[in-house]
């Protein structure tokens, strides 16, 4: 693949992008992005993501996943097995088109996963999707809010070898356990708002870091819609923390992404 950024975690099927998807994608290419690895949060997004990946081949690469936090008309709630079961047939149907399983993981935010039962349900949903990833020999694109240590421990217990911990905010000691297991970590533009993640980023080797935007969320400004073309903000911040040229960070993180999400290279070379 040509040199450029790889956004390893974005939500291109989000409602915030419905009105101007084409403009967003064209601007992403103009800003030097060579690939968007787009995740889902529920089964309702799966078909639309496949359609977009077919409209933009070798640029949008789809991941299917059911997020640990779901939304309904009544608000947010912790995922249940019922949320996953309805989506499972779609994993099989499109398995040859997927480059990863995600966004999956654990979210132990106290007001969302307030009981042990809810956390156990999350872990069951997570485990089932890890099994799907293993069955298809795919990496996993992982959410770990308020559960960094638990998520990495669980991944290791399940024998997962290929994982991206997106927007990781756990302790450096937990991250280094993930590094030893061969996992990768990615950071969105929001890390540049302050230096809260600087210590963490400093301690994770560049060879284990990828770039992401998590767009439309986690941009530099909280109130503004984030877009994939903001990926340079993540790159420049990581470069400043590690005292490296941004070009080096771009090059190494792109190689890391190609190594982790190996199907993007296979598809692009066809």
C-alpha cells in the first residue's frame, strides 16, 4: 500500500456523517489517509458499512462488532446477549469482507454497568465475539473504558493474540502487560487536549502504537464533530510526546496497522 495515515478506529456509519459522507471521505484522501478501518456498535450498522466499503473499495475496511454499551429510546444501557444474538448471522454472511471484529470490549462505567450481573453479561458478549474473531482468524478492535486492566487480562486469558486497544486510558502498568502480549494501542485527537495521557504514550513503544480518530467523537474540541482528516493531530501529539518527527510516527504506525490488520494489505493488492 502507498504511504499515508491509517485511521484504525472510526465510525463512518455514524448518524453524524450521513449527510456528507462523500465529502468527508474525499477530504480524508486529500489529507493523506490511505485507509479507514471502520467499526460498528450494533447490528443495525452492518449492512450500511458493507455498502460503503463496496462503494469505496481499498479505502473503507469494515469491522463488525456489538459495543458493550447500547442505546435505546430510553437512553444508554449495558449490552445483553439479546443484542448480540440478532447480529450473529451477519458475521457469518460477511466474514470474507471483514478485516477485524469490533468495536467490542468492556465498559464498566459505574452508572452504566452498576451490577455484577451487567458486567458478567458484558463479558459473555465480549467472549462470544472474541470466539468469532478466532474462528475467522481476525484481529479485534477493543473498547476498554473504566476497565483497562480487566480487558487486557481477559484478552490474555482468552488467548487473543491480535488486538487493538483503542483510546486506551488505563494505567501504564496494564498497558505494558498488553505490550508484552503483542497488543497495539491507539489514541484519538482528544489526547492533545491536555497531557493526561503523555506518561502512558511515553511508556508504550512506538512499535505498539497505531493512530485513530474515533470520529465523530473524541476530537480536539469536545463540542465539534471529529472527522478522519483530523488524524494528523493524533500523529503530531504522539510525535511531540516521544520527541520524534511526525513523519516517523506516521510511517511506523502505518506499518503497525498493516501488520495488525493484515487483510487490508491483501485486499489493496488485489
